[in-house]
């Protein structure tokens, strides 16, 4: 059949045009406007500012400055610790909340409605994240909707201080993450072979045992993916931390800002771009470490079925 | 298998665990929709501060929104930036998807990685990187600086959808065009392009949504012509008043329309992943 096809390679002009444009346009654009800024960011981290001008001389000054300010002065180290703590707890809470929902969609909703339920659950993802964060501020404020509703139904004492704590940060992040995690976990649980579940039931496993011994282990790739995705988003996010966490929000480990929030503040107060670039690169390194852990976990718990 | 499960349904319906599961789904939907409904309700309430019970219905915050003008001006900025960025992303995404679908060339995987990477790197990092390079050439703070940065960010989702659509195109379609004497360029523009049009439209919508919602990159590079999220941020940090709720309601309505468009365009593409099943859709 393919012998009949006249490959247009013979018409060299047309062939070249289609090939060069379709490869060239994206390559040039991403080379110039993506690779360019990334390389520039790395270079920028080694430069410094003198008299409000960037001086292109290479040194480790910015990194030495950051190292000296880890646990003194700017306290970057504590902010990194807060970020890691909030990211880890957010990831665990998000998966712990979304997994039962995905489970319920797969096993408690008739098959023909499942796609509709997932579609509806994903709907908030398509609306503005910053407006959803703002809505949580309205809801969680001391005189906000939730406290007002509580006192309206008679709990006058219940004026809960949610806003400007890292709990509020986590709520905002989980609300952002939930639609995405639901899709990942729904697909993971839906792909668990039903015959294995039936078989486990036949040989007398309780439903809890089926969940714990069959469904959870077989959907663990989705769980690990969700955990690492949530942790990475939480590390890089700015909006929840600064609007809901109020900058230095209270958490179990103290009233400390998130690292991403600190980068923004460092830039607005100093407009020292080289120093900001060095901080950004440190954030990238932290996130690469998280990715490394996620990769190690996936390899360690690789599914060996089939 | 499925049949067995379906026949089990009547028994399962009275199952307490199933009821518990459905209750949990209902509770989750309350959590997911609570913020959106709150803003919509309070945009139509007289009170300055969102509290319960409300003080009656009114349109005063909509009047204030349009008489203040700051948020509306930012919305107008966004309605220039995001469509242009989405169009750029769709064009680049189409070429990239076709190049990767059709040709084997050195750096093919590198190109794919370069396009996908901006979605994985935190926007905060990208924002600082864009600001660095653009300010070096004095290009920061212009409306098109946000456009360029956003094209880099949102080409990935546009390309992903177009790739999916391309994978549904029977190879015989292009071969037939060549046999009839079309050059590669002619078959690209007259056969491949019309076939992928629904994918391009879906990718455009996705790219628009991501660009329209993007905050931190725009915050770094927009200068004095803020996009809507940047302006909303300034509003929240400053003195938020309920005219923001009015703007939120307008945005939610727009998102609803877009969601409808995304569903009409994307779901058919996503559901039918098998190639070759679409021969009847050959363009005329």
C-alpha cells in the first residue's frame, strides 16, 4: 500500500517549507523566550547590584548572603522549614480528603453518572484561583461568613480565628488542588481490576480489608503522584500564603512566612533582582529535591502486577 | 462484569456504606462550591461586610464597580492580553504538535520538554526569569511582555489538545492529498489544519483560561497596565469592598460559558482517543 503513495519528498520546495516552519517556529520561540529567560535567571543569580544597576561580574555573593541569612537576619531557613511543613501537611490532607471522594464516585455512584460527577467536581478549577482565595478570606475572616453564620445559629462564643494562619493557607491550597487530585485519584481507583476486588470478597475479605489490601495498594501510583503534585504546588504558590496566611501565618512550628511569600517580599522591598534570582534558584533546588523523593517513592513502590 | 455490578444496584442502594459515600460527595460539593456561591450571593447584598443575615438585595456594588473603573480597566487589559496569548499559543502549539506528530528530527524530545516544562516550573520562578530578561532589553511593563510570557506558559495545554486531535487523524488522509499532487505545505494547510480545527479551538480555550487566570508572572512583568488578577490582588491587599464580589460574579459567569465551550469542544476529543475511528469527518 505504501508503495502506491507518492511521498512528496520529490517536491523539495513544499516539503522543506512545511518541515522548517513547523519545527522552526516553536523552536525559535521557546529558545528565545523560555530557554533565554531561564539561562538569564541562572546568570543573574551570580551578578550583583551596585547603585541600583546590575553589575555583570560573577561571584557567589548572593548565595553567601543567603547562607548567612538562613537562621539570622532574613531567616530564610525558617521560611523554608515552614514551606516544607505546610507543603507536606497540605499534600497529606488533600489526598486524605480527596481519596474518599474518588472512592465514593467509583463505588457509590452508578457508572453512567460518574463522568458527570467528576465533571462537576472539576468545575471550580476553571474559575479564577485568586477570586476563590479572596472568597475564602471573606468566609474565614473573624467577622466573616462562617463566624457570622455560627453566631446566627447560636454559637456566640465561636469566633474562630482562621484567617492569617497557615490553616487558612492550607484550605485555599486544598480548594485549588482538589479538582486536579480528584481526576488523578478517580482514574487510579477506576483502573483497579474489579476481578481482584470480587476475588478478595469471595475469599471472605471484609470491605475494609479490600480497601486496605487491594484498592489502596493498587492505586498507589495515583496517590504518590497526587502527594508530590500537591507538595510541589504548595511550595511554589504565592496567593494562598500571602492572602489567607497573611504573610507570616501561625502554624504548629511558629508564626513564620512561606518561602515563596518571602521571595516576593524581598523583591518588593529591595528590587534587587540578582538576589531575588538566587532565592528563586534555591526554591527550584528545594523542589527538585521533592521531585527526587517522589521519584524514589515511585521506584520503591513500583507496581509489579502484570 | 459491569452487568453484574448494575444488577447489584437495587441491593447497593440501601447499603449504608453507599449512602455514606454519597453523603461525603455531597459534603465535598458544598466545600468546592461554597466560595463561589458566597461571592455571588454577597455581590447582590446591600451590606458592606459579608455577614449573615444579609441586609437585602441590591445592585449598588455593580454600580460602584463600573463607576470606579479600575477593575473594569484591568478586565479590558486581560481581554486583550489573554486572547492574543491564546492565539499565539495555538499557532505555536499547532506547528509544534504537527512537527512532533509528523517528523523525526534531532532535538524532537528536547522541543517537547521545552514546551511542557513551563507548566511544571512554578510560575513564581518564571515570573522572575521573564522580568530579568525583559528588563534587560527594556521590554518589561508593556502589555505585550505579559503576552510573550503567557504564550510560553500556555502553549503546553494548547499543544496537548492539538496533539490528541492529530493522533485521531488517519494517516491515509494526508497520503491521499500527496497522491493528488498536493505539496506538504498544501496538505498541511488544506487537509491537516481543517481536520485539527476542533482541537485548535479547544486548545485555544484552555490556553485562554490559563492565561486569564495567571497572576504571578503578570504581577512581575505587567508594570502599570495590570491584568485582571493583578488588579484584584491590589484590591484585596488594599481595601477590598464588595464591588470585587460583583466583578467575581461576572468572571464566574464568563467561566461558566467557557466551561460549556470546553465541554462541547474537548469532551468529544478526549472521549474518542482511538485513531481511525473518525474517517467520516474528513474535510471536504
